[in-house]
């Protein structure tokens, strides 16, 4: 769809279904300017590996001496308040249109922080979850990022082979790690040498990103960077 047709489509939708701010209910964008200013951004000092707040600015206790297939993890926001509501609206309330707004935040961060990769790979959902929800929210975010930064998306490099329980329902890091064991497998032989940006909505403990990165590295990826909209910092 050309840019002007997309703009016309959005204007027609906004005319009949005006957008309400997730944070305050004001008729505006999905997150109005005032509420956007109040969003909790993840800012340094951070662990350079996992991206969690770390007062020293060096490797955190969990990453020190630990081998990992994910090279770095970057997140734009803390997963709280209005951002938590926005993600839940996207994932659980069929508000697909908000992915454009949220993806723009990610694209701006991508450019400002000089993230580099050959391709954007959204974390896959199991087919049962896609059938239930109707879409994969990570694909929607990746497409918006791709549109702005002009890096291709490939949602068919890996697949989810096991329908795991939601990571949000697990109790600790070890449960999350076990929950992701053998959950993914490669479905393409075009991974070798790639520098991949792995896209997801929320990083809880990093177990999902690590599981995906393990599969991608075994298939030959040279680098895997995790990039999420938000980060749960108390998990």
C-alpha cells in the first residue's frame, strides 16, 4: 500500500473510531504527548549484556561469568504503568493498531542507539496461540520498525515447537528457563553468518530471548541482539 493510501485509510479510521490515549482516555493518539512524557524509559547505568539497571554500569551479578548465546539485550521502557496497559491492549484486547505507535518508539531507539543487524526476527508464537489471538504482536512491532529503519523482517527463520505457558505465569528465573527448553527450532538454512535483531514485546527474565538465540546461533547466526519494547525489571 502506498504512503498516501495508508494515510487516507488511517484518517478514515480515525474519523469513525477516534483514538483514545491508553493512559488518560483523552481523544488523541494511543499514548498522548503528556502521557508519553511520563513513560519510564530504561536509561543508563545498565548491564551491557542483559540491559537491566546496574549501578556500576558493568556486568550485573547474573551475567558475570555466565555464558550466553544472546549477545546483548536492549529495551526502550520499563514495563509498568501506561506502557503495561499499552502492551496488554496489544496482546490481549485485539488493539492491533497500537503496534504502529509502539513500533515507532522502538524504531527511534534503534536509530538513536545505533543498533546494527542484517534482519529483524520476531519471536515466534506457537500456532495455537496465533490461532487464538489472531496475530503475533512481535511481528506487528517488527514490521513497523522495518518500515522506518528499512531493515527486512523474516518471521520464518525459526518456529515455536512447544506451546509453553506464559512466562508471566512462572515464578522465578529457573522456571522461565525450563519453560523455554526445546521450545524453538530453525526452519531455514539461510541463517549462517547473519547478524540478527530479535524482536519481542517484553523481556521478563531474558529466557525466551536466550532460547531463541541458542537456536539461531546453532544454525549459524554470527550475532543475536535482543530488542524489546519494555523490560520487567523486578523479575
